[in-house]
């Protein structure tokens, strides 16, 4: 009996009607990244398990519950990357990039893997666009990162985006803040979800990151009674000065932000600035992207103390929002060739020639004229090129432009020039709009 295969739970196929929007979004992002002077870095999809466990934090959800961990045939403990940052920093160290220039601007894109419960906007294989600025501790680096983050969304047509920002300070101030939270939550232990009761032991700050209704209600009550201390009140003077400079820089750059005291991020390596953007239409999976500063990460990996700041954008969620807003990738003009019995061979040669420059559709099944015309009509091709037997014998073809509704008979030899002129004409009109 044959077995019916399905895509593994939490994964999905992107079919040809979806990929144009992805390609358009990726191309738009590459343009922005180039203009900001970022270079692409490609790292392996799997790394030593320890690399991720050490950097993301033993108590983080990513390490506790979501890692695709496996032992290979050589008994190595490996994991599919749950994010880019740790791998990019490992590569930065291993290749000695730090010795070549003081500051590096790096981007990556591709699949990442987290074993979460699948939902709308949450997958086990998803795609991130990741950027890192390594080597600068200056607030200006945070400002550049957040500005780049917003400009990527602007290139995808998002307007009036508000970035949520917070400072998560240093590990020591976070520990002190965690203790204060423990005291605040202890009397309300029973009102917390099971997950948050556990977080109360392991990492009370993560309670602020909860999606649980019960927890959210308790948080709202505590906030309303001014009984919930903020992390910003616990950070030291140097972190406070950095924070003030980042906010001033964002204002100077014209970036709209909101301070979110509950923003703590899900990975442990962050220091100082943390930021995210959300889209409410995605309900509990609303984070489209996020990032922050990670000044201790490279040292944690055995390198010299080196500051860094970065972010990752969840492409699946971002594309979901684009689709919901009805944004479609502009498709190029397609030329459809329609041949007759006596011009079939000629159509094959003509298609090959035109495909050096244009997108061309051409029948490969030797179907009749009317069947080809029907397909051409349905395909939405802008141009129809008809190779009639008599016209072809005279060295001519018929060209129909469905956009203008005009039809002309022209010399076959002048066809490419005519198509070029028509497409450029439209392009110019588009530019003028
Ligand atoms: P993150 O917040 O863990 O950050 O992930 C970034 C984005 O990936 C999220 O905002 C979300 O849009 C998307 N994402 C996360 N999990 C899933 C999932 N299961 N399905 C679909 N999308 C998901 C990081 O990964 C950091 N490495 C970012 C960074 C770079 N920080 C500094 N440099």
C-alpha cells in the first residue's frame, strides 16, 4: 500500500503563486541593505548544540523546548539553527573578521527552526532576515540598526510603524530586577499560569513576556496600582546615559517609537537596548521582528569583549501581513506566442530567441489554435504574438497589446524592438506617476 506523505508538522510549501511576493520582498530588502552598506554572510544551517545552548540561555524557551537537537553519525551533538546571531558571531570569531576592520555590518537570510506549537504565523521552519552591527558600543549603532529595521518595513510598504523599545540593562541589574519581581509576584503565585509559576523560579522577568490571559490580567492590575517596578528603574547610570542617547538619536532620525516596559526579549544575550515591532492582526504571534544589543555575546564565545547590536525580521509573519493588506508583487510583462500547424517549429525558435530578453509563454503540446488562444487569454499575458502561416511566409507576425487593446502586423525582424519600445513606454509612464 502506498503511503501518503505530508509536509512535516509546522512546515509548509510556498507554491508558485506565493513565491513572487517573497522574491519581491527579498529583493526590496537587499536594495535597502546595500544602501546601508551591509554585506551578506551565509553560515551553516546547523551548528554545535552547545553554541546555541550557551548563548540563548539555558532557561530560555528556545533551549528548553524548541531546539531541533540531534546526534549525527559521528556522535556529534548538533542543532538546527533556532536563530542566526550565535552562528554569525561564531563565524565572525572563527574567520578573524574582527582583525580586518573595527566595525562589521552583516546580514543573512534563510530558514531557522524552532520546535514550537504550530499556529498562524508560527512555524517549525520559518524564515528570518537577520542583521548585525558588530564592533561598536556607541548609541549611534543602536540608532542605525533601528532605523534600518524601520526602513526595511517602509520598503515593503508599511507606513506609520511604531517601534517598541526598552533597555534590559546588564545581567547584574537584571538579576536585581528579577529579585524585585519575585517579591512582587510571590503573594500572587496562585493567580499565575503554570508556566509563569515555573518562570518565577527560573527567570521571573519572562513573566512580563507572557501571552497567558490570566497572567496578563494580573500584570494589568499590578501596573494600574503602580505595584510593578520597571526594568528602566533598575539600570545603572552608564546604561541610562546610553538609553537617553539612543532615544535622542531616534528622535533626530525621525523614527517613531514607544517605550514598552514589558519588552524583555526571549533570548538571554541582550544588554541595554531591546526593540520589537508588532502587528495586532496576528494576535498572539504578533511580533514581526525584534532585536537589541548583545555586548557580552562574543566574550561568552571565547572572544575579546566586543559589542554588537542586531535584529531579525520574521519573514513569514511579515509576508502574512502584506498578503492580508492585499499587497501583490508587480509582475513583469509576459509575451504569449500562438502558433499554427505550419509555424510550430518557427514558434519554438522564436520563443528561445525572445526569452533572452522577455518572459515568454509558448505551447509545447502541439495544441490547436483556439485552445492556445484560450490559454493565452486566461494566462493574463500582456502581449499576444500570433504566427499565422501566411504572415510568417511574408516575414510578418501579428502583435496584440492587451493593455492598450491595439493590434498591429509587423516585420518579424522588428518584433523584439517593438516589444522593447512598448515595455519601456509603460515603464516611463509608471515613473512619471
Ligand atoms: P527573535 O525575536 O527570537 O529574535 O526572532 C525574530 C523574529 O522571528 C520574531 O519577531 C518573529 O517574527 C520570528 N519568529 C520567531 N519564531 C517564529 C516561529 N516559530 N514562526 C515564525 N516566525 C517566528 C532573534 O531570533 C534574534 N536572533 C534577533 C537578533 C539578531 N538579535 C540580535 N541580532
